[in-house]
C-alpha cells in the first residue's frame, strides 16, 4: 500500500499537473481564444486547446511506412475521381448529338446512343473496380498503423518511471488505447481517403466545367469562395473543442474504471448516490465538450447542402436565360451558343463539385478529432523514459576455493545445470574500466558517520582480485540520504544507516514516517537528491536498474495476479522456471496445500486478479512467485497487514522460509511480526529516531516502546 507521505506528494504532483494542463488548455490562438471566450461568456462551453503543431506530420509519417500501398491507393482514388466527372461531361454530346437530332424522327439511328451508353457504363465499371481496390487496401494500412502505434505506445509505457503512473489516472491512459486510437482508425480509413477523393473529384469537376463554359465556371467559383468563407468559420469553431472532448472522455473513463474496481467500498459506505452525482458532474462536462464540438460540426453539411442547392438554382436560371437568348459561350472545348446539352451537363457538374466540398468540410471535423486523439497518444509517447546510466550488471559466477577468484558463467549454463544450481552465486560485474577504486574515493570524501559507514561497506565487500566482480551479499547502506517526491518537500532528512548481509531489518513508524520511501529508493523507483545508497559497496545509481531490481524480491500488501493458471502466476517471478521449480517454491512458502485443493490444482485458471481466492491465498501465491525468482534480497511491504491472525501464521511461515539467508527489509504495522528482526529501525517524519533489537528498544522505553505497548498509535 502506498504510504501516506507518498500519497500526499503524489496528490501535490497531480495537482500541479492538473494546473499545468489547465494552463495549456487556455493557450489557443488569438482568434480561437476570442471564439472560446465569447462562447464561455454565454456559459455553454469549457476551456479549449488546439492540437500541437506537427501532429499531422507525425501521423503521416506512420502512414508513409506503407508508401507503396499508399501510392496504389492514391492512384485508384484519382481514377475514381475522374470516373465521377467524366459521365457528366459525356452528357453534352449525348444530348446534343445522340438525342436532340433524332427527336420526332420516324427512323432514328440508335447506334450513337448505344455506343455512348456503353462508354458511360465502362467508365462506371472502372470506377467500381478502383473503388473496391482502394477500400480493400486502406484497411491494411489503417490496421498496420494502429498496430505500430499501439506497440510503440505500450513499449514506451513499460519504460516510464513509477512517478508517471503515480500521477496519472489509469483509466485515462487506457482511453488512449481505445477511444483515441479509434479516432485514428476512422481518420485513416475514412476521413483522409474521403478528403483525397473529394478533392480530386472537385478538381476534375472544375476542369470539366472549364471545358464546357468559362463564364459559368467563373460564376461558380465566385459563389464557391463565398461558401468556403462561411464554412471556414464553422469548422474553426468546431475544431477548437475536439481536444477538450477527448480529454474529458479520458477523465470519464478513468472515473468509471476506478469506481468499478471500488464498487464494494462504494456499497459498504453507501456512497452510491454521491458517486452517481460525481459521475453526473463529469458526464455533464463531457456532454458540454461534445455539444461544443458537434454543434458547429453538425450544421456544416446542411449549410453546404443548401448553398449548393442555391447555386444549382442560380445556374439553372442563368443557363436557361443564356440558352433562350442565344448568348455566346466559350470553353476549352471551343465557342458557340449555349446548348441544352451544355446547360444540363454543367448543372450536373455543379452537383459533382458541391458534393465533394460538402464531404471535405464534414471530414475536417473527423480530422480534428483524430488530431486531438493523436496528440494525446503522442504526449504519452513523448514522456521521458526512466533514465538508467548504470554500468554495473548482475551475473552468475563460480567462486574459487580462495573465496575471491570468480569465474563468470552464462545463464544458459546455469539453466542447463539444474542440479548444480546452488553452486553458482550472484555477483556484481563492473565495466571494463572500473576496478572499484572510484566508489572508494567517493566514500573517502564523506564526513563523520557517513564516511565510516561507506568505508565499512568497501571493507566488507568480497571483491575479485581485479576489482571487476563483487559478490552479492545484501549489504545495504544509506549515507547522508535526503529525498523528496517533490523538490520543495523533503520526506527523508539526511539519514545514515546500514543493514548487514543476511539481516532482517524492520522499518516501523507512524504512517508518513518514510518507511515505504526507503524501499522505493533501494530499488530506484525514485532517485535520491543527496547522499549515497550503497549496495555491497556499490552506489545503486551505478547499477543497471533491471539488474538491481532482479536482486530484490518484493512482496506487497496489495497482490496483483494476472489472468492465467496458478502455476503461470508463480512462474511470473522467473519466466524460464520449470513446473518443478514453481511447485517447489509453492511448497517452500506453504502455498502447495491450498493450490492442490483447487478444482484443477496448479492448472486452475485465475481471472479478475485472482478474485476467486482469499486474501491469504493470493498472498501465498505472491510469496511463491517471489520464491521462484530466488532473489538475494527481499522487501516485504505490509505483506500480512490485511489478513487474519490465523492465516498470518501460515503466511509468516512461508515468508520465514523465503527469508532464510537473505537480507530482508520488512515494513509492518503489526509490531508482533517484527519481534524476531535482527534490527528494528524506528522512523518519524523522515528521521531515524531509534535503532536496535526488540529487547533493546523495549528497554529504552522510547518511541518503539510506546508503539508496542499501545500508548502511541501508529496511525
């Protein structure tokens, strides 16, 4: 469970992030701010933000990884666009040459009409084939892009620091994988191809119009410019709110995910109405954001459609008058008077021109939404990853008879030699240019008790003659360590202490004293601001994080099990462990008994985070998982505080078997569980105030004595 001081600092960090987000949301262009402020003045709309610049370019970069497919799609779309305009262009010769000359004729010639009809049919057939082709191919591009983005997003997420997960809602992060990627799917498979085909159709229609009549084309273009100015205002207003819509949707998802997981707590405390009211509040924000985004977006099509109808009527009037009066007409096809075929063909082309413009305008709203989703995805992918500049790695060695000569062996050799597994030991391996003297020089520069503790760490370390290898014995020392989750709020104050190899070190103190913080620093979930943490005489900042954490097994109060069999959950501690090793780990930690009583024993499938098991059973599985990992050191963070006393005895026996021969750090509120610890360290507000064995601290009658006898409450 996260300690109080951590929760407080995380809350502060989250508040700062929220304040920053609000500041970011208020940074719009001057025009956008004017629109937003005018709308908010009516009490209707939330703060808004544009998608960051470069988002579209970055998204296109993913699409262009399929450049050959994209090229084929573009060619097919261009052909489709031409096939939409050519039939309208054929109407003029069809009417003027194939129909009008034979009106009222007793013996008409049907061949020209049939030939022209076949030409139109062939054009539509080609368009149909191309349309099927590009729609088929675009699915592969769309799903390929989404797969790449999801893979990269999840891969990047695995390398983010713990701080990021402590300060961001999990439901909002999940929304980026679902809602935000879905907006990208719609944009790639629908909006972008539709914009391309509509733009090509509009250009083709405009070219066909110029072919028929330059004067009517000029009239159409002037009207089109006026229409686009109107549409621009609408699109600009709607586009401002799509980023806010996606963010609010993420907040709603986070709230739902949190409350579904905590449904029992809600019912226990009768908070159903309060929770529903809070959801209504967040849902109202989503409603307002959606309404703001879609109000303008939904009127785009009707506005363009009606203006297109107005253009059609005006062209019909002008064309009819021109035809009746015999006005002169000229186009790229030649000059002459306005004919019935030219007027009908031009009217048809006007619809062919307006419809693509309408489609483009409507798809811009989808593009805005996709850019909003993409910006949230890229924001996650741009989060700085966990920095790791360590050069010391964890390896297996065979130790010579002198106790110092070490020969490195590969993990494959260890895995093959299962029977001789215990003959190999863990050791820290330094870089080729590091013989251990640098850390010793750093220790010699310290002052007072910190210098004494650091020098002692080097003296106790078992190092090979060349200084490259140091046996992992579990010697952990803090020297002048100060730390705060936020720079302006220190949690640990200049503390110095040590844990000898194989010792059981208990950390006790009131909530917020800094117990969990210490364990977070040992495994480098957070890095200290001042001082040193030495692990077998090596500064933990010089150890690769993966290797450091490999050496530290952790059993937490809150157990996380995964969907899969019981044996797979135990094997999670070491993925290459055999079934026999997993079963032996379960036997060692007293988990074997209850597992064999399950319906399918070790093959029983767990779902919903092991909801079918009791808290004690889930804890035993987590301890077995730590046992199969076979870590040289252990951290037990409130591992038995949420289970009953009888179950605790079983779990404690399992943990005792796991702790033999290992350096162990125990955080416990039940002081009865730490009586047999080699050293008990009492913390208060980030300071070490007492240290000793149980009997020594009881004899002092200080803080520990008061905690143990109940005169001072832990909480």
